[in-house]
């Protein structure tokens, strides 16, 4: 028997990646606000950090956030950052023993309507500092990278000092957030930097769009820039419409590009792909024309050397969901030729991707948002694709996970605390003393499934623990719980989302 146990232990010790390599999942995180996923990074232990913008953490406008989930997509912790106005994270950057950097936008601090926003936290997500960058107009970060020397490069757009159009806006800071240099340049049209990738420790490739005054056309624009801001080469794409690069990835000696073309004849958008070598020499370009709107949004390598994943949006008459944009993840050959559909996310409203990255098990992970489920306007989704094109189920998934794990509501130095979440048997509610009111539980359609009146809890304590056992007729799933007081107004809005899963034991 000892030998058998020893052999089993060796199997799990020798092949840990065999289990990890098959990991795939689709998770939705949300609360009662507008929750949007924008960026993601993987850590050494295969867990993930997600950033974006959310109004679920506090009343009022949105804040930037960090959400940490484990290798299976299970909640670990979340933190929020920003002030009383609108703040958000676009990209999260990570370095071991240094911490996290959130690159995004703010109008809580700074000079203009919106400014570039850089947040530094430790590895627990605790705020170390925050800074803003920009002029009296509006600035926006679209992408960011962490260089080998722990400096940060943010790329995007600005209309500060222009006549209303956008200029290329590139900032490099040191790891303390101090500006090393800024590039602000453009033409009489809109010039936008949308994406940036590292070619090596000192060279970046930046994509976007640029208006060419001689031809009066907006073209896809690609530049090679060293870390000191010097342009080594640049290239323009597209002749028969308006073009934009949305994302790029570097494979071997080639730069793979995805974006869209605005077809002026059909007055719609076509998916666009292109390829150049590392010196900027043209190799290939193609615009895929279909009836309706399509845009290639993100591109990523994964475990297969001959394939790439491309996330793209479609809004096609008669084939997409009746309302909003659908999100598709397609498998492309490295020639940027469509190979096969990997998965689709199609719900009422828009399904939008924020970022896709390769994972250390040979798969890929995609973060974004949709508005199909939950109580707020949007919810964050995370889609993990396993090795060898193992795709999760995304259709019909309605399991809501809490973006804000523990809800705390304060009024007159009293605190209402609801825990745990998810729940299996009882839900505990810490109520102020002398509380009178009721508890309502509704399903996600709003139908009342249970209510209970609460009499005066005059026990002389600051908080009174109220344990509620859910009745047998309530099935497993997501529910909305409301705490309604007869005496005072609760500042944080109810209802809140809870997930109930009754534990059953099989002999």
C-alpha cells in the first residue's frame, strides 16, 4: 500500500502541468454598478490580475480596480482606486517584488477633462501612489508596456493644444511615475496610438492611425520607436477607405497587425489584417468585406507556433444577436488567414473584448465586458482557453461572481455586513442594533422568492448577527438580496448579488 501511495504522489509531482494544461473557464464578475474589464496579466503562480473601471465599489462615478483571481478564475481579492469622479484602468503591468502599475484615465485629479492616470500598488494591491499626466484638454491611454528597466510607456491620444482633433500621445515614466519624456504630434485630422508591444529591451512597436494631409486619408500607422523616443522607421497602410490598427503581435521576424477599414462605398466596417518585417518592409495586407460591421480588435500568440487568436466584433444583419455587437474569438494561421471559429460570446447588448494574452500553459486568456446579466449596466467577463484549443462553454452561462467580495454599508457609524458569498446553507447579516425592516430575495428576473420581516434587535450591541436559513424551495443560482429599513436610508444601494449553492452529500 505504501508503494501505491508513493507512485500516485510521484505522478502528481512529476506531471503538474498535465492538469494545468487543460484549464479552461468562463467567469462573470459584477455587482450593482457598471463594471468593465480592460486589461489582464498573468502571475508566476498562474493566477491573474484584471483591471478596468467599475461603479460597484462606491456610490457615484466609476473607479479603477484590480481584481485577482486564481488559475481557475476563482476570486482572491479586489481593490479600488480613484476619487469622486470617473477613473478607470486600461492596462495592468506587473513585476515581481515591485508590484502592479495601472495605466488608465482620471478626471478626479489632473488638469483637464480627463488625464492619463498611473497607479502604483504593492503585490497585495495596496495603494502606494497615483499620478496624472496631461494638459487642459482630454487625454486617453489605449495601451501600455513595462520596459526591462521598470520604466513605463503609455500610448494613446490627446486634444490638448489642438483645434479639437486628436494627436499621438506617448509618455515614458520611471518606476516612481516621474515623466522622462513626452511625444505629442499629429496633423489636422485624428492621429491615435492604439497599441504598443516590446520588440526587445529598448525598442517598441506602436500601432494606430494617422491622417495624411496630402491624400486627405486616414491610414493605418505603424512606427518603431526606441525607449528614448526616437523614431527608427514608420509605415502607412491602406488606400481605399479609413484604416486603423487596433492591436499587433510579434512572431519571429514578422509583425502581425489587426484592425479595421471603414468602407466608404458600403458605409460599414471591414476586418483588416496586415504584416511587415522587423524593418518595416511590407509583406501583406487584407480587408475582409462582409455585409455589416466587423472589426478585428486584439491578436495574440498561444501554444501553437502556426496559429494565432484574433478577437473580433461583429454586428451583422440577420446573424448576430438582435441588439448590440457580438464577440468572436477566431483561430488564424500565421499568414493571417482565417482558420476556424474558436468561440463566440453573444448576448443582448454589446460583448466587447479588452485584451487577450498568451498563458504559460500554452493557452490564452481574454478579458472584456458585456451587459447581458447582473444588476448594473455592464459586467466583467474572463475567458480562459486551454492548451490545444480547449474552449470553455460561454453560451447560457449566468453564474455571477461578486466583483466586490464583501459588501459593507455604513450609516451613522453602524455597519451592515452580508457574508459569506457564495453561500451554501445560511447567510449571515450584521445589522445595527434597534434595526427594523425586512429582507427580500428575488431571482435575476426580479421575481420575489422570499421575504422576512425583522423586528427590533434591541440587544445593546453595535451589530446584531442575523442568520437567515434559505428555504428548501430556493434552487441553486444567483439571487438579489435587499435589506430594507423602516427607520433610515441605507447609503449603498441594494439589491446586492448573492450566489446560492446548496451542498448535498451522496453516500
